[in-house]
C-alpha cells in the first residue's frame, strides 16, 4: 500500500478510504498486504484528481463508477454494431 500511495502522491489513508467506499477492493498477499492492479491504480488516480478539484470522496466514487459503466456500455454497443454490420454483409 505504501508504494501505491507513493506512486499516486496520496496517503495510505486515502487508499484505505477507497477500499472502505468499495471503489477499489485490492487483492491481499498471504501476509495481508494490499495489492493493487494497474486498473485499480488508474481508478485511484481518477479519484484523487476529482477530490483535488473539490469533489467529495463519495461523489468522486459515484462519478468513477458511472464513467466505468458508460465506457462498458459503449464498448458493448460498438461490438453489437460490428456484429450487425458483419451479419448484413453476409
């Protein structure tokens, strides 16, 4: 956790708060240390940016969740369009 906090320029308490808010739930090492994926670190960075802009942590987490859901919906929509075009060209 200390290394992740250092990389992001945040405190370990900030990362713990993201875990408490259930935005990021890191894996645990056998010794109980938190292990963050690159994706989780990107989410943490986005949360930090929003909080630095004056957004509350709760609101920042909700924004990030909605952004993530939107990106997934757009990905699915694009795939469906590609599938439809492929069906129409056969």
